[in-house]
C-alpha cells in the first residue's frame, strides 16, 4: 500500500519539474521585468543595469531557473505590480475564497449526483431514468459560462434570490454568525452552478455501476436469503458502487479548477480564477506565473489523490 | 463480383452508414438535431456571403441598444451594431474555427496515436509521457497565457494555440485502439506477407478505427465550439473586431446589459446552447451505432 503511494509521489517529481520549466520559460517570454512600474523616464539606464545585475537577470538562464525555483519553494513569487504587494499573500487570500467555493460545490455536487445516480440505476429504463439521463446530457453539453449567466440572470437579477457578486456584503461585521451566513449566501449560487455542471460524470458512473451490480452474484445471494430489495440497494449495492465514486473526487477537484475561471469571473467572486483573468488583463506577469504554477500543482495533486484512493479501493490497479 | 457484394450486404448485418442511419431513425431528437444543424450551418454560411463585415462592425451610436424590431430585426448592441448580422458571422466563425481545430487535432492525434500504438517501444513510452504531462497541466490557463503572449495575434494563431493543447485526447484513444488492433491476426498475416508498416497502418488498421474516430471527432467538435466561445467570452479568443458569439455573450458582464438589454446576449447564448446540444446529440447517436451493446435499432 505505502509502496504504491511513494511510487506515485516519485512519479510526480518529473512532472513538477517539467511544469516549472515551462512556467519559467513562459515568464521569460513575457514582456517587461520586475521593475515594471518602478521606472520613470528619468531613471538612469546605468542604474537599471546595476539593478539587473544585482537581481541576477544577466546570469545564464539555468542559473536563473535554479534561483527562481529556490525562491518559489520558499514561497517567494515576487511582487504584484498592480496590487503592490507580495504575490504569495495575495494569492493566499484568493485561494482561501476559491477553497470555500470548491468545498461547498463538491458537497452539493455529491448531494445531487448520488441520489440521482442511484435512482437512475435502480429504476433503469423507467421514465425517471430517462429524465435523469436527459438531465445529465444537458448539463454535459451546456458550456459553463452560458449556464452561469442564465442562472445569474434568472436567480440573481430576475428573482433576486441570491446576491449577484462579491464574497461578502460590506456592512456585515466580520466574526459574527451573520458574517459566516452572508459569505455562505454569496457562495451558494456559484456553487449550485458548479455542482449542476459537474454531476454528469458521477451520475453516469454510479448508474452503470448499479446496473452492473444488479446481476452480480452477491446481489442474487442476498435476494435468495430474503433480504428486502430496498435493503439490498442501500446496504449491499450502494456500498460497493460508492467506493469508485470516492475516487472521482480528485478528478472533480481538477474539473472545478478549470471551471473556476469562468464561474468566478461571472459571479464576481474574488477567487483565484478571477484573479487570473484580471491579472492577464492588467499584464501582471508575476501573479500570472505564480497562478499557473499553483493551478498546475493543484491539478497534479488532484490526479494524485484520485490515484491513491483508487489504489486503496482497487488493489488491481496499483502501480507496478 | 459486384452483384455478390450487394447480395452479401442485403443478407448480412447492416454496416457503417446503414447502422448509423437506423440509429438516427430510432432517435428522433438526434434526427431533428442533425436536420436543424445542417440547415443552420448552410443558412449561416450562405447568409454570411451577403453581409459586409466592415459595415456590420461600424459603430453607430444613434442605434445604441435599439430594441429588436426598431431598426434591426434582433436589435443592436452598445455600439449600435446589428445583432442578427453578428450572430450569423459569429456562428460562421465559431463553426469554422471549431472545425479547423477538430481537423488539426484529429490529424495529429490519429498520426501520433497510430505510431504509438502500432510500433510501441521507446517511441511509445516517450510520447505517452509527453501526453501524460499535457493531460495534467491546466491547459485552459496555458491557452490564455499563450494567446496574450503571441505578438501578431490572429485567428490562425488562435487555432494553432488551441490545437497545441487539445490533440492529446484523440491521440490516447487512437493509441489504445491501435494497440489492441495491431495484435490481431490480420495484422500479423499482413506482416508475414511482407506488407510495409505504412500500408498496414493506412489501409488496414486505420479503416478499422474509422467509426470510433467519427464519434470522437464529432464530440470534439462540440467541445471545441464550447472552448472557442468560452475563450472569446473571457476576451481571449477572437479579436474584438471580429464578430463572435462569445463576444456578444460577454457584453452581459455589464450588469446593466444583463438586466435591461437581454437581446444583446441572450440570442447568442441560446445559439451556443443549441449548437452544443445538437452536435452532442448527433455524437451520441453515432456512438450508439458504433457500440453494438448500446444500439437502439
């Protein structure tokens, strides 16, 4: 067991190195340097050269790369020139917002997808099943930004059930119960959108698992023992089908990260995705690089998580 | 000889197009989707010939947010530009860009996948590691960054950047199929007869993958329409002077437009939705006709 996890971790190292090289090259390709915003027309060109020398920008690229990695490992990604503050603390703040949004989304996603998947599998070919399959087809086909906008328009503006932007109202005092509720309230609409968009995979997987399980020997044995059908579904089949669903968690997180760019932009939610889009617009390259690196790292972590859960659940797919 | 073939077809199982046709007959929604989509694409391509793009994109503040039916059939946006014309050209652009990306990524994917699956060995190992890497990186972010980095940005560079990140899925699928296919007897037999690898791949293995590929490419096509309009929506897709469905939808980022001027963004959103659903429906029907277990007909 532990062997597999360690092997999987070692497998991640070259991927991380490759990712960091690409991000570094990307950073070098970007116009401007760390002094952007600090230089005025009267700055002495000799002084700029001096600064460059000091920061080691004239060193060969491999040396610069090693230094960059060293700094990044210590959490130093430079300064954001639009916000005039450390990139790390800026992203940290936004990452927390994104984390809460993703957290609520994942919970809603499973709350929605598991019952639907079970019902569709249990009453296969019934009207309910057809409806659920149709629903999961629609949510699979609809692009994130279209659904988000429609939801924002309908539930945010027309019906006014939800706030239409931000992560919290200004007038609420931090630290109170109301504050927490208010934040949750702001998260809810984007999270519901997220959850609806993400259900397809889980529903289809669970449905086909349950349909397959119906003909398994252990189900027949349970039936011949006289276990009521309801109990077979809740106790026997569900437990077996649920384990692989848990392994989906990593992929779900990976999917959420990609969607966060759209959802956070549309709902005006100050998370990492929104920060990324606004940094691109303002050409804030140090933030962009750090965010690409972080997103890449989290994506790798997501697939790592899935692989580890899968190898715990299903010993057949452990890495040789 | 010809007659014999015909008779065999008649008596034997229906194949290829026949199966797909039956599948469409059984699934009325897919049939309607196919019909509407073909009609829509024909309309858009023919109608766009009669639209002067420069005149269409000229800003005319007198018609700012004019309501549908006032001067233009579907109203105008904040620049006083005709929505209907933009929808037509935008849809044409989306369809052609998505098609171009699908064909490019499809071609790369098929070639790389066939080589990996058929030859195996260290070539396969290296390319698979590269593909694994592409799969694990956040490609959407990279596409956005590259789009902003390219100095002379145009539709062509947009297509190439997208293709660079989107070919891996097809390559993986083709590889896994080619791998199992290349172990079949007919390939070994052909090899024993001295057929060259290239001929085996092109004339013998590739045709056996074709039905699967049609499904994959159709679904990719739908996905590419979604990604293109999504990126244009964020402002990292087509240049702002080019009419695009995504750009029309992006006007809704302004809350005033979202609430009051629904005719600016809603038709484009619905059009995107229609295209995505229709193409996906067709893809699903094709997939069923490829997979015997799932067939309806």
